[in-house]
C-alpha cells in the first residue's frame, strides 16, 4: 500500500476549510459546492477542528438549532484524529474503521497538507485492483 502523500497529489494542494466563526449554513454551502462530506476548520493557519455532515445532522438538525445562527465552532469536532503524509493507506483504512470516521486531516511537522476521505482510499484501492487485473489478463493472454 502506498503512503497518503500519493493520494494528496491528486488534490492539487487544495485545503478546503472554514473558520470557526463561520455559520453552519455557510459551511453547508461549501460542502455542497465542493461535493465533500467534511471541511477542516482552520484558524490562523492551524487546524482547530473538523466540520462534517455528521456534525450537522447530530448537533443542529436533530437538536432543533438554526444553521444560519449557529457557528461552526459550536458544533465542530474538536478532537481531530490526524495522519502524516507517510501513513500508509491500509493504516488509514484501519484507523477510520476503528474510530468510525470518514475523513483524516494530513499534517506534516505541524503544517496541514490536506484531508483524505474514505472515498479517496476506496478509489485508490479500486484503481490498484483494476491495474492488477489488467496485468494478470495481459499475462494470461500472452
């Protein structure tokens, strides 16, 4: 399995994020615009949390809060599990399964490099399997 840094190369250095003082409504618009399930919450260049669809459903919708009046900081996940660029994709999958999470920010020496999702990992695994199948078919047909 390859390191997470290989997956991040496909993201072109994009750091999709919101600020703690942004409204949940604005964060939801970004989730929809970027077609992602979570955003990093950044303050002065530092990761301070993660805002996800799960945070919204459990801490706004189900509690009767108003997304236009609620700040991201009020509902974001503050205890963030992170990985390094050298972390192997298999280890990320195991961590996501164990912690029941779908997104992992990637941090290198205190600097946020990006965030990977379960979708990124699944796409990578599928691509690897398709490559292996193509190689085996080529070998068999030779």
